[in-house]
C-alpha cells in the first residue's frame, strides 16, 4: 500500500507540474476540488508515514544491534536520539 501511495503521489506531482503550487492544490484539482478525497488521502499518507517510521526504527535498532551486539537498552537509546534529532531539526527549521 505504501508503494502504491508513493507512486500515486509522484504521478499527481508530475501530472500537475507547473500548474499547481503544491501537492494539496494538485490533489484538489485532480479530484474536482473534492475536499473529502483530500482528507482521505491525508489520512492514508499519515498512516503510511506511521508504518514506514516503525519499519525504519526497527531497521536502525537491528543495525546498531548488529554492530554492538543486542542489548535491551538499544531501542530506548535510539528513540531518545531520534526524538532529540527531530527537536533539533524542528527548532532550526532544517526541514524547510
């Protein structure tokens, strides 16, 4: 499902290049300004991001466990470090 949503998002962006200023306007234009579809699309994207985040968190923990051997505190340390990095990125507006 995540792959299909990513493909469809890329399709919408490419099909509306130069016409729309952002993805929200592209979706609204593509679906005849139906805000219900936009809300459903946003919920699906949110669920996909949540699922992807869990998978990548597990991947990071597995890689660190492979380097240092498995310890019970590794997932907690990774969660703290990632939370700290998110705060730093948001504080310095690195995401814009």
